C-alpha cells in the first residue's frame, strides 16, 4: 500500500489513513461512472416514456452527460487553484445532487438531455479535483500507483452499476435511478466534508485574473509531454465511450440477450479493475513509460484483431465479451499512467492542467465516441472498427510524443512529491 504523505501545512482538519483516502477519492470519481453506467439498462424505458422513436437518439442520455462533463472541467480547475480543493469539490457535488433530482422530474426528452449536461458538468469537479489532489501529494511512479488504486476501486462501479440499475427498475420507474444518484452524491459529499483535508498549499494558490489563467493554460498546452499524452489518452478514451454508448444496442439488438446486459457489462469491467490493480504493482517495478507504452500497443493490436475476426469469421456473444474484456483491460494499463505522464510537470498549475487536459480528452473523446455509436447499423462491426481506429491513433500519438523514450524503464521513485514540487524534466 502506498503511504500517504501530507506536506505541512495542508490546513486544519482530519487526516484520514491511506486506505480511507484512496477509497474516498475513488468514491468521488465514481459519481461520474455511476451517473453513466447505471443509466444503461434504463435507456429503452426512458425512450419509451418520453416518446423517443429513433433508437440511436437514446445514446444522447450518455453523450450529453459526457459533453457536459468535458466542458465543466474547464471551470473547476481554476476555481480549485484559487479557492482550494475542498470547498470547490463540495460545491460541485451539491450541484450534481440537485440536477440528479431535476432529471428525475424532466417532462420531455429535451429537458432531460439538458439536465444531464448540467449534471455531467457538476460531476467534472470530482475528476479535476481528485487528479489535482493526487498531484499535490505525489509524483512519478508513486502518483501512478495511487491513481491505479483509485482506478481499481473506481472500476468496480461498472461491474455493479448496470445490475444495480436493473434492480432499481424492478422496484421503481426509470426516475428512481436518478433518485439513487442524488442520494449517493449527498452521502459521498457528506463523507468528503467530514474527512477530506485541504491539499492545496498557500504558495500554489493562483488568482482568477485573465493574465494568470492564460499563463497557466499556456504552460499546459505548450508542454510536449502534457499535450501529447493527453491526446493519446483521448484516442483510447473515445473507444471506451463508444463502448458505453453502444453496448446496450449490441446486447439487445445484435445478440438478442437484453437480460444479460448487466452480466456482459460486468464481465468486461471486472478485468479492467483487475488490470488497474496489477498496474499499481507494475509501475513501481518497470516504470511508467514501459507499462503505458506496452498497454497502448496491446490495445491497438487486440482491437484490430477483434475487428478482423468478427468481420471475417463472425462471432457470438461470448466471443464479443472475451474480445472486449481483453481490449478494455489494456486501457487500464494506459489510463492512470498517461494521466500521470501528462500531469508530471504540472505541479505549479495542477488545477488548471487537470481542467485543460480533462476538457480536451473528454470533449474530443465524447464526439468521437458519439460518431462511432451513431454508425450502428444493426451489427457490432462499425463499433469494432471504430475501436480499432482509436487504438491505432493512440499508438501513433505516443510514438510522436515520446519517440526517444519508448518503453523506457526508470528507477522506481517510492517517495511522494516533496512539498508539491514538480520532478525534474526528463
């Protein structure tokens, strides 16, 4: 277990232990995953109740939330750099809870989509601030290990959320899923209020003056490592979002097994959680770049292989699940490590960096994932080739970003960042 170090002073308040901190950070990020995954079994009911006849329009319930999540990240980072991580986080959670209940009362599909966009924008606070908090405290492999452990707990959510959504639908209407989201958000917000410390040091606080914001943004987008790994992760994330947007139609309409949607989603998500745990061990032994680069190669090769096999030989539901489990498990060896590499030099502007990187990756990935989802033609083939294209694009971007350090193994650095200082550029 990675020991947590709180550089003093971090403000008054509680100092939770390492396990509680990791679980709390994961639970905060899980607000976003639950907001997406629990909705999947309800898409057909929502469409029927709100008069949506075109099946592909159901995907907007997922995509609108994701786009809101992407845009919202632009604002939370500068606010967190100015006012602190904790108060900004609590405001975001409160807005998330409010819009969960607004969505439950939406009288039309258009108003539901608008509410989902605002709910996603509020959920963006969790992603931005959790990453900034981890960057406040760690660097290098230590940061990647913490992010992997957070991701491991976080990825248990996709295993449970669709089944939980189905269970909720057996005892209540689709609106009750939003009620559960609101209650969960309120509980996690209360836990964070009571137990989470402030991690932003006074000397790293920034103003909201336009000149300071522009300076921070320039530092993020002109750094080759920050921009390159952000774009590479965007390509892979687009594949994951395409999967989330398409899986309901693939299971329901292609394989005709709607009763298995929760099982299928869990069977693909469980290896992702296991891979995240494994990644937390591997980065300390082999280094960030070696694990991340091998992960993106595996993603590209496995996605391309799955598309070729399904197109030429055909496949049943078991083959589809196995193929997707392998591809998306590879994503877990890329995500936390690419986040770390993108944030590695950004300690001085961690909130702004997390915002800009999140905006770029989420919005571009959502648009690409939506385009892949909209190509659904009654088969899984367009989705599989879209996923392969995402993997190949990510690989090319890594090659362009770090051509001289491919598969590099660095000596593990077990110590957390000293007083929030950035590591030396390599």
